[in-house]
C-alpha cells in the first residue's frame, strides 16, 4: 500500500476559513515501509496566479502575474538538513497557523486563481519529494454596513429611440430599473423593479436579468490586463407592447460567489453588476441597463437601508444583531458567529461555476457563505 495522509481542520469539516482566523488542524500520516527523510512538514500556502497570451501578427506574447500571500512551514519531523529514518506506522501531528487579516478570497477562474493549500511534504534526500496537497477556501470578511452608500436605493434609467423606414425616429422607449440597496450577500434575494413606458412602435418581447462577475487579471511588470466576464442568467420577465406602460418585478438569489474585492490582491480584482436587457427586433440594438452592486459576507442590517421597493411595507421585519467591534488583538476570532450569526449561521456552498478547478489532480471548487435571511429589502420568492 502507498503512503497515505489525511488532513483535518479543527471543527471545520467544510474547510472554509476567514482571513484573520487561527487555522488549527491535525495530520494523520501512514507509512507502509521505512523511509529516510530530511524532514516531514506542513506548508500553509496562499498565492495568486494569472496567465494569458496575446497575438501580435505572427508572434505570441505571454503575460504572467504572481503574488504570494502566505508561506508558513511547520516541521513535524527533522528539518531542512540532516536525515531521519521513520519506521512504518501511523503518526498523528497537530498544527496551527494565524492567517493574515488582509488575505484575498479564494477564486478559480479561466485565466487565473487565488488559491490556498495545506501541503504535507516528505522531504526525501536525493529523490522527488512526496507531497499531499489539500486545498481549502479563504474568505475575506466584508461587512456591507461599513459603507453607508450601499444602504441607499439605486435607480438607473435609459431612453432609446428607433428609426422608422423613412429614417425618422420614433417616440422613445423609456426604462427605469430600481434595486432597494447596493450590497448583498450570497443567498439573499435581489428585488428588482423595471418601470417601462413604451411610446415607440417597437414592442419589447421580454426582459432578461443577468448577474455578471467581472474578473480583472494583472501581469507583473506590465500594463497589460485580461478581463473575464462570467454571466449567469438569474431571471426573465414579460416585456411591454407598443404604446403601453408596465411595472415589472424580478426576484433572484445571489449564488455562491466570492465577495467584491479590488484591494487585497495586485493580480486579481473581482467586481459585480446586474445587467437588464430588453429584447426588441433583430434590426435594432437591445437596450441594456447595468447596475453595479457589491457582494459582501455580512448583510446590510434591516432598518439601516433607505427606501424599500414599493409594496413591501407589510413585510414583518426580522431583527438582526449588531456586529461587534473586534479588537486588533482578537483578529483570530473573525468567524461568522463573531459577527452576530450565533442563531443564524451561514451555510457553505460550492461555487456554481469554475473554469480552472484542477488542484493537484483533484476537482476543487471553493465554497462561499450563503445567508438565506429574509429582510424588508430582500424578499424571497
């Protein structure tokens, strides 16, 4: 039988940990034969990596971005020099590592990733090291209550005219889209309102709503960037006939995705927007309204936001606890429970889309917190 290794995180079967938290765990290493090693250690590593190519004529130029956030080693046996003989058997070890508070969240994308692994390594002299790779998810805590502007409603409007056969413009199609707040956590519902005044002679057959994740990749020592947009259709609704007015609503759930972050990493930035597209004829460009939103890990408290979407005044408000101030010397305790989720903790679900999830041969998808909590600004279907 081959050498085996099992890594468990203490009281954390999901292997999801927040930046600033103390990671504790155990390692069970089983050897079926005697081995000579310099050392046996665990390496907690976090890194960002991005790579893409651009063609210029007949030449192809490659761009790479790399950044190391964490690289901590703990030796269980031996060290970086010398040699130790280990007999066959099962060995149990413990480890711990305090994660820096500013770590970016895990993400796996088409052109890059931010990835964290707990690697158990047998450092074998004059031979290839034996490595057991254990990926895990890191989440950067983002409290949406810290940005007051996110509590306010967002309204976006557009006016579009169409050309008739005689090259004269029709009266306008006017569209206004509203959302009650500017920030959500995965698991919350976005209650979207679409107000349509169609004075044109072009009917709108339907409206499609997409949640768009924009990932920007940066290369080292280069101004070149690579964008990736991941669109997920989250809802559709009826359209609006010519010379008609309509008020439409679409409710959709934010899927498990990493939080918005354009600060923590110099290699990968993550942003989100809601795209609302009206379908008109093939001869005309479809009207599109884009609303930027912020995805966080702690939802806006009920009552802290501005005006709610019309028609929700009869909703029972569910009180939510206030997030306590966490002293600098207690950053290791930044759990969801430390932010007021003792009675309503999140669940953790795998990312719905993953373009580059091979980690040492394993199909790995990061997991993100989901808060299925109804509030006056977030009403489920």
